[in-house]
C-alpha cells in the first residue's frame, strides 16, 4: 500500500502518501493509488474538505528516479498519470489542503501548489529541483508558481533551484500557515473541519470562480462570478445563512 485513506468523521478525508523510506517519492503504483484516493474522496456523500500529507519526515520528494516503467514516454506519463491526480485536485468541489510536513521537491512542490490551501511545517522546505539534474519544471509547476508570485521570481526560483524555507514560503505567499512539524496535520484537519461547517455549495462555487479567475481576464471572471452567485443565491443554505445572521445564531447548513 502506497497511499492511506481515512475519513475524519463524515466531512473530511485525510489522504497520506505512504512511501516514507523514499520521502514519499512517486512511483507508478503511488501515482495511480493517489488518483484513486482522491476520486474516492470526491464521491463521499458528505465530503466537505480533503487534507493531503506525507508519511514520516517528508511530504513528497518528487518522482522516484529508480522507478523505471517501460513502454511509456515521459510526456505520456506526465499527462496521463501525474496529470490525472492534479486535475482531480483542481476539479474537486471540495477544497484540498496540503499539510506539508517535510520536504516538497520537484513534482512534490507541484502537488503542494496545486492544492487550494497549504499548511507548512517550520522545518520543511519547497524546492523546484529540476534544474539541478538538467530538467525543466513539470506537472504544471511553471504555471502554478508564476500564478502565485509572478514571472521574474518564479523563473529565478526554478533556474536556481532555491531551497525555500517555510518562513520564505510564507513571505512569498506560497503557503497560508506555518506551524510546528508535530502540529501540521492536526492544524490542517482543524482547518478542514472549520471549512466543513460552511455552506458547501458556496464553498464549491467559490473555488470554481477563483480557479477560473486565474485563467481569465477581469470581465470573464466577473461574468462567471455573476452566474455562480445566481446559483448560490437560490440555495436553501443561502436562505439559512441570511436567517442565522439576522437571528445572531450559528447557521445550520445542509448542502441544499
């Protein structure tokens, strides 16, 4: 088994990359198992958030260079196998929180940045290590990193393969929170539970809006927001949220 899947109550899924002996580097088995776990989470009827982390002292060290799979080009592998789970994360209705408990390098950094929210251990680091071995960033890292911090800084980090400390990652806006290593998963799970108490349809539509905004101009973003807001406004959850606000009580959202 290369991936652990656990439900934390009814609303939060915890998915753990489980190859600690290799700092959770991706081999072919783990790529498929991770995609399956994400797909499984997304069909949980009451799922509201997903937390992704790594076993042991690493989040994900990238691709396992000792895992040689014949019959498939690297282009096919990236598009079909890595692309599968990265697309599931971005297309999931539920927010995906990366609990970065240790090094996240190469495709591991891509995975962390593909998630919607990120909690990072104080002694962890991010690293686009590709330049050190004569390769280019892959899995969409060039786009993800540029979206987060702009072209010039993203390009510099990529070509210099800088080891980005947690403090530096927070300063750059690459992560949302930095906590002690022993608190990373519990902090991410608590955050996920908090999100799970919010109106799920609105959470899903908001994710869709912000994901699309990163790839479109202002007018297109505004038009999509208007369409999604129309959908949200018609929900029972919205009516409950307004009623709870007026009555000064905690809303009871039902996902309808």
